[in-house]
C-alpha cells in the first residue's frame, strides 16, 4: 500500500471539519415522502441507479487524480489503526471527493504533502509539463501522426506516455470493467422502472458504457434530452471545467498552426458525475413557464444572424427542464470544492448529440439551492445591502436567475469556443449570466415576471455577486463574477454607499445587454488574444470588492461543504 504524509495539522483539520466551516447539504432522507410516493418498480430502479452513480464516482476519482484511490485506501487503513488525523482528513476527502481542491476562500487544499495540484489532473501523466506536452504534440504532427494527436486532444481520452510520444485512450476502454458494471446496473433499472422513455434511455446509456464509440453516447444524450415526464432522474454529467492542460495548446503559435492545418479542435477533457433523483412535478411546472419565450430570446440575442444556436426561432424548442429532489450526486457533479452545482444545462456544445439533431436539457437541484440558515442570510443583508433595498431581496429570485442562466447556455454561438483556450469557460459562463440578466426587462414585458419580480431578480443578483475572496483564474464561475462586478461598477450599475451595496435598478439590464454583446462578439470571432484581454481588463479585484469580502468573511466562516445522502446510503 502506498504511504502518504498528511498535509493538514490537527488544528487546521479540527477547524475545517467544524460545522461552522463545513456546511452540510441534506439530500432526501430514507423516509422522504417523495421516495415513499414512488411506484414499487421505481423504488427498485432507484437502488440500481445509485449503485451505478457510485461506480462512476470511483472512475471519476481516477480521472481527477491518480492518487485519489490509493490515498483513500491509506486513510482507511490509518483510521483502523486509530489515527485521528486521518479520520478528520477523510471527512474532507469525502466532502471534496478527492485529494486536492480549492475552498470558498479560493485557497488550495492539499491533503497529502506528496501530491501537489496538477493542471492535467489524472487525465495526463503527472510528470508532464505544459512545455513538454506542446513539444511532443508538435513533433507528432510534423511526423504525420495527426490521428494520434486527435485522440489525445478529444474530451473523452486519458493520455499516457508511450516511449517518447503520448497516446490517448478512450475512457471507456481505460476503465472497461467499471463501466461494464455500471451498464449492468442501468440495465437492471430499465427492467423495473415504470417509464418507457426513461427505460429506453437507460438501455442506450448502458450500451454506450460498453463500447468506446462517441456516437453511442450521442444516441443516449439525444434520448435523455427529450425526457420530460419521468418519475426518476439519472444523468451522467460530462463537463470539462477542471482540465487546465488541453486548452493551452493554442498558446504555442507553431503548434496552433499545425492543429489548424490538420483541422484538429482541442477539446478539454470531460470529468464525469452521476446524478440520481426524483423529479418534482410542481417545481418542474414552474420551470416550464419560460420555455415558450425561448424562441423570442433567441431572436433577441446579439449578432444572431452570424451564427447557429441551439434554440432556433422558427422551429420547435428542443429544450426540456426538470426540477429534481436529489438522492445522490457522485463524482464531478457532487464534488463540494468551494461550492457545488445548482443546476446544469447539458449536453455541452462539444458533444456529438447536438450535431445529429439532439436538444438540451436543464436539471435543477432542489436540495442544493435551499437556504439552511435564514438568520445568517439576514445578517449578510444587514451588513452588505442598502436597507431600503432589502424589500427586493428574495432567495427564490436567485433560482429565477439560475433558470435564465441555464437557458442562456442554449443561446448564442454553438461552435468555435475551443479557440478561446483556457478562457472559453469563463467567457461562456459570463455569457450565460448576462443572458439571464439582459432579458429580464423583455420577459417582464412579455408577462413572465411582474414588475416586483423584475426588481427582485436584479437586486438579488447584484447583491449575491460579491465573493469572500479573489478567485484564481482556474475558477471560471468565480472569475466571471469578479468581471461582472467590475463592469457594472464602472458603468453605474451599483454603488457602495456607507459600506453597503446600492443597486441602481434601471441601469442594470442595459449594462448587461452591453456586456452580453461584447461577450458574444468574442465567441463569434474566436480570437484567443481578444478573449484574454477582455478577461484581464475586467478581472480586477477592487477596494470595494475587498470591503464587502471582509464583511462576508466575518458573517460566513464556511470554507467547504459536504453532502448528506441518507436515502442513497440506504439504497446502496
């Protein structure tokens, strides 16, 4: 068994595992009414789905870091021997689902001294530097090995050394036995679940887990994106925010020219998550209210005549949406690393299903968005928001904004974002935020929101946009928040008066429209240098941001969080 040196002291561990610093998001309990109301077949199916998600977590841990599983084994052995330091370290390991993470203060957490953070995570050799990576790819392309390079730069491969070169292995082949076990569980679920469409999807997804063929994934994704009226939710999430290595290839001019010449689009590696839940019908009905407006929003996107987008104004909207009571969130979707996912709009633009006529699907996580401490929320408002505007702050308005954000991912350019390299995700997330905010006035005019709700969305969004600390460039979701704060402050969207945020409500939407147009222009142009300049010009941590951050730190000591999954634990 591999040995490690635990990195965090007992004092630090006791602090980070204390309830004030480690919050808990509670998923469905074993006796939850939502579970008890299910048909017996769906209850049985849920058991198999949880098992599949748990297998996926093991796979993703290896994609995340090659030391994750050995370190987990080491901790478990140390705990058996009475090592209290290992016991507390295991709590953090389970919460962040891995050996390394970043906390809510944007500080790196390394649980073992021997394992630093790696740009290539577990999908590239641990000793591979960016410079060597570029050098090897350049030589391989000059040697005519473009097909091999294409396999290295796909989103679904694990890269290994082979002599002086690299080789990309499809993750289905790399983890064949575990994916096969997952497929078994999905097929068992499809035999007992009560919904025909859902069962068809499960069978397609199981088939895709047995053979390394992107087209099989595309068929499964295409079916999944049509699911609307199903009792259960199961998703294999595939997103590529964590890979900081692949996107760097466009930064070396010679290599970029060779990639362009060979028509190779470098796509960051996917990390995998498993979502299991029970569809909440009432919440889903509320979500569907926006669907009829999506074609109108598509028509109002900036420069809409210059690109293809997922929502086509003259066709049926291929967009389904469900609100889900959460049973399990494994792997990438369940990692609590400074924050955790509230909702997802999938498949992403790089996925094959969108090119064969598939649509997209939004899934919202009810238990994750629930606020557990309203007293703390009121303390935050008292310290940071103009008292006259407290009447416009509503936690539900954050959910409305998130709905707009997820749908905005389906608007705008579908192709070319890979040319933006390491800034692609920052730009895309910024687009989704500004798309949500830019259309608030239009949706109010169309009857989606009341005037009161319009004000609530605007004030709540601006007030919630302030962070406890300056993030690192690797945190796309947080970097875009700083950019927006700088952009809105410079144009009068809000002011800091007597240490409190005052939102200039009528200025916010016009500013959001302007930023949205600038972002979409960058996506259309696909110019790395323009993207870099835009991010750097706006990613500025100001004195006012620091002032609010200091207040937030005093009120909210949380550094990380974890999931409590009582029902899933019982079922597995």
